[in-house]
């Protein structure tokens, strides 16, 4: 008897975002957002002591995505993507320029956003395709490492 071809499984929303920190439902959320938003969607692939606290996306006006991650040490990472803040310059404020850093694979500007300290990496600030990640409760070197852990969610 001749062998039969086994169908290749197609990617499901949970596998499209398999690197994202969180539950299967969270990964499905990111896969859905990537399929509906016009810009590239990123999620964080953080160490196991981090969890996804809140996330939402909206499609109007180019779309936007916001994400908050926390850990038990009280550290917080907040992410904005797309047109989340193109018309509000206060979203991109900083007290000093610290050089460059990465938002995942994207090159960005490393900033001290506020005392505390609160660090930020900005990519294309003030545009409808901007990216921002801020972190508080951590050292600058730890923040730079975590900001680089943003991963692009493949579009289906």
C-alpha cells in the first residue's frame, strides 16, 4: 500500500506568538492583534518570574497596542505600539539621553524618562508607527536587557 501524505498542520494563533510571555490565551491575543493591526506587533519574551498584567489593542486611526508586564519584585514594563501616542508629545518625554538601545530587533533611543528611575526606549517617537518600552524598579542594564527581549509576532 502506498504511503499517504500527512497534512501539515497550519499555524494556530497560539503558535504564531509562541515566544510571548503569558498563557495560551495571551499568545492568542497577540496573534490576533498581529493579524488585525497594520503595524508590526511585538510582545515580550521575558524570564519566568514576569507575567502579563494588562493588554489591549484598538484599530481606529492606524491602531494601537498597549501592554503592561510585572514581576514579584515590583518591577514594571509598559509597552506602547502603533498610534498609541502620536498626538501627545508628553508620551515621549525624557530628562536625559542615555544613548541607544534596542526594542527587540529595532534600534531605538535610550532615555531616562523620570526620576525613580524610569528608563525608556523610543523608536519612531510621535509617529503612527511608534514603539515605546518603559521600565521602572530596575537598573539601567537590566532594563536594556529586558527591552531587547521584545519579539515580533509573525503575521498570519
